[in-house]
């Protein structure tokens, strides 16, 4: 999780607080906001921040939708990355993954194929009939962040790949359905793992959803597997849910060369869908939905 004194994500060499840190500090005038910041490090967003994050999420969803429409047999994932760069520029957005982390992530999107769980790097490999592909887009718009991903099937896919795609999408839907004021974070993982295990799939526990909006990754972490994280959801919380579901074992192996690509330990397919959510006064809002 980035803090004010960490180096900024943009690569300027300056601390985040002196570079791309939002100009409007989270409001700590209310006791609940003060308690959540002190106890959990969670920023409950103000109405002004929510409006700007909602806009960033809408741009993120639009870019993701255009990329998914472009994905087809014969298209390389490098071509998708090139289109991503054009779309970010068109929408006055900055791709959050570019140069993020250590080693710096080299592309503007993640393209995770077949057995790749997450963080797949775009390459010259053309998409072929039978592939499944996760495209993950994270945007910065006027200093605020949006984050979402979707699966694309290329031509006819195997029953096993179709299963893991369907299960991962339903896991996300079931997780979203439990989100409302008064619910607790552990209920997300319970909804996901209950359904995935009933369908014979496993839930990756090495990677989690996360708070987002002011920074790329904020508290709280959102585990997708069984856990005991008893943090109550309250209005103003914004976070991602992004369950990574495997057809085989849950373990992933990080590529020893690029240090980013994560593949299933047994080579079986994996799938993931992701939305950014806002907890409102009486429910949750999907900020990265194109239909809101």
C-alpha cells in the first residue's frame, strides 16, 4: 500500500505527497472517518472525492470495454496495449500500471492468458482459437483511480475454461451481493469460496482486492478466500473485488524472469473478473459498470 512518504507511482523520483497526492485531503471531521483512518488506515471518501473517483472508474470501464471488443484471433496482446495507450490519451487518463512497482511494470494493461492468474505482460503472441484472456485496466484521471477487469473467450473454448470463466464471474456477482453498510469484509471471501468450491474450483489466496481511489492500492485488503477480517463496511468505503478462480490447485508461481506473470502451479486455466465498488448509505454501487 502506498503512503504519503513513498516515491510517487509516476516515476518522478519525488515523494507521493509532493507529486500526485490529491489536493483535497480526506475529511476527518466525522468521528467514523477518524476512527476508520486511525484503526484501519481506511480513507472514507468525501462526496467530492467520490464524484471524481466515479468519473475515473467510468473512463476505466470505457477503455476496458473497447479493448475487449478488439480482442480476437490473430490480434496480439501488444496490439491491445498499443490501443490502450491511444485510449488513455484520448480520455486524458494515465495508465496506472505503467512503471508501477519493482521491477517497474512495462506496459499499460495486464493481459493474462489461459493458465496465467494475473499480471500477464502484453507480448507479440497472437490470440488463437481456444484462448481465454483477462484484460485488467487501471486508470488515473485527474489524480483519482479506477480499476476493473473482464474475461474474453477467443472462439470456441474448452468446457474447463468455460467453467472457470463462469464460476469467476458468478463469484464476483455473489460477492457484490453481500456488500452493504453493516456487512463485514470476511463475508466477501465466504461468498466466493463457498460457490467456487461447490463448483470444483479453487480460490487464489496470494492476491487480494484492495481499497482504491485516492491511491492505486489502499487499505483495506479484500481477501477472496475464507478469512476472519471483521471490518464493517460503512458509507464512503471504495474497494475492488477481483476473485481469481482456478480450475485446479489454488497456488500460483511467479515468473522468475519478468517477476510479474503469475501462472497456476498445475498449468490449469484461471479466470478473473473485477469491479470497483462504493458503499453507499444503504447499498453498494458498482462504479466500473457501463450501465450505471
